[in-house]
């Protein structure tokens, strides 16, 4: 589709009501999901997932709360050194 035609189509869609714009978006997303190529995970992605699973099983991971606490402590320590 030519860029000019696409821009015209988008301009027309912007004149629709909020509900109509929402409907267009939902239908376009459904169409994209239906026709998008399905990709298989790469060997690297599979290896990373296996490693993450192993780390979780071994307890080698931090909860989100622990990670935030550790970052807060690090930032406080860095600030204290800078002052």
C-alpha cells in the first residue's frame, strides 16, 4: 500500500468515535494474530529457558521485592559515597 494511501486511511480512522476506533483496533489485532507467522523458539532461547528453570528450581533467583530492596540499598550506598 502506498504511504499516501495509508496516511489517508489513518486520517479517516482518526475521525471515528472512540468506540469505533477501538473496534477497528481489536479487529486488526485479531487479523494480525491470525495471519502472523508462527516462530519456533531458537536453540538459544530454549537453552536460556532451561537455564532459568534450573536456577528457579535451585533457588538461585530473587523475588521482585528482594531485587527492589537490593537496588535501593545499592543506590543508597552509591549516594553516601558521592556525598
